[in-house]
C-alpha cells in the first residue's frame, strides 16, 4: 500500500479520497518540521501547503517519493526542477481557487473605488458624508491584466457585465483573446490601463515585478491590484507612487513582509512602507485570503487527491 504524508491541514475530502483509492495517509500536521523531514523517506507522496520548503537537500533524502501535491497554486516552496530530475511529479490545484481569487480581487477593487471601508466606518460613528465619499465606476475604464493563467483569466471574466475594456498580457501565451478580452502587449497596457492586476507566479523573473520602473511606464494614473505573491511588488516603490498620486490606490491581499508560510506578517520591525500602508485610506489590505474560501478549500483538496491518485496509480 502506497503511503502519503500530509504535513499541512486540509479539507478532510483530501485524505478521505486518497484512502478510498487504497492509499495509506498519515495526518501529521501537528509534528515539527524536523520530524516530518526525517519521516519523508518512508513515503511515496507528500501533501503540502506552505509549512516548509521542499529543497534539493530534503528531496535527495526522499528515496521513495514519487509525487508532491501542493494544495494551492504557487509552487515556489518546492524545488520543482530538481524534483523532476528525481522522477518526482509535482501537482498543484489552481483550478480550485481561481474563482475565489477572481471574486476577492473584484471585491477589493469595488471597495476601493467606492470608498466602502471609510464610508462604513464613518456611518457607524455617526458621520454622514455623501459628497466626500463619492465613488468611481468601472464602466468606461480599461483593465490591464498581466498573467493569463487560471487566476488572470478568471478575474478577466468578472468584468463582462461592467462595460469596460479588458486587456490581457501573458509572456508565454498567444491567441487567447476573445470577443470581450483583448490580447495585448505590455506597451498597450502601459498606454491604456486605468487599473492593473498581476497574476504571476513568484520566481527570479517576477520578484519585484511591480517596481518604480514598471509604475512609471503607465501613461495614466492607475489603481494596482496584487493577489499573486507579496514579493512580486516592491512596497517601497509602491508607496513612493501612492504619495505622488501616480498610483491612485492599491488592493493588496499579499505583502512582501509575510512569513514564508503565509501564516503571519513580520511585525517586529514594521518597516516604514508597511506603516504607510496601514494608515493609507486609499489602500485595501487583506491577509492572503483571496484564494481561501470555504468552497476553494474543498475544491483544492479534492483536485489534489485526484491528481495524486492519477500519478501514483
């Protein structure tokens, strides 16, 4: 019987589905990292979210390992290239949380454009300001989406009822345009976009993708949305352009100050850019939850189980 090591808690459908398919599952998410790594050579598969990184050194010791299941979309905590060399198949579940990300990103944008956070707080405190909380419509604006995978394409679909223009760019894809979504170059997005959202994996190429140079290329003042990874955006550069007005506002579900497990934010030093974001009324912040709904929790777990069964059987 093949054995699966589960090092992070997930929806029970994951281990139920694996067990029904004839696999033995050990739910060891309460064990410390060091003990889990020591146990890994005994297993054919591992299910992980973000508890620790599967480095080359760890994978070298996992002599039986044939499959890694990452419950989520990003694979930056796995040395995927080395895993391939070792004959280990890596699977993820972006199909499971793309709807959650699309909904959340749009919700943050609507909240920002219509001053909903501020207006709600004011009304609760007996303040009734109408003109000062006048919002902006999406109608007539141009949305620039960078990265047209599961997340970017699903977010793009959310705008079909808004009478706006959607431009999408993906360095690795072509011929994906539709009657509603226009395939575009980066230069076209720089020229036309009012709102820009990135949907990119974190790697050496995308680290600090949104930086001073990137923001300065836009012809118009823009809104920025980041539901990808915190380190895809240079916070100091963002703050600079929030202060000048080049960035009208930002929606950030992820922060570069997050721990590697995404479970908390480093608050011991509170860098100046982070302090600015905390006080800024034109910034919406959420704790890396865009892809983490009750529904996506189930869907990602089910998808990973099914993919691992396909690989290991």
